[in-house]
């Protein structure tokens, strides 16, 4: 009987740690999603609202493209230009 009690206490403790870890993980993911816009989205929004010129946009976009993964959406994609080919 004592062996089963010890096993149940161990499983209960592990389950408690799993619930706490899941809550922390979900909280961190929600906080990241709510507070961070991608740099590309901010750049697109500033260009669309007229805050930056086309020259500034393409200069900054090329910096983003060289420092991050290739993006297949945005102004180049709508004009039929492959962003990876630039």
C-alpha cells in the first residue's frame, strides 16, 4: 500500500509541474503575440499611411530581406516581382 501512495504522490507532483509549465508557456506566448508586430508589418503600415517615401520603404525593406527569411508578400509580390530575386 505504501508503494502506491508514493507513486501517486510523485504523479501528482509531476502533474502539478506540468500544469504550471503549461500556464507559463501560454502566458509568454500570449504576451509575445499581443505586444510584437513584425518589422515588415510596421514598415508596410508606415508606407501605406504615407509616413515614409517609396525610396525609404525599398531601402528599409532590402535591409529586412537581407537580415531575415524571404517574404513572399508585400509590395513586390503584388507587382509580380519575386522578393528573393532582388
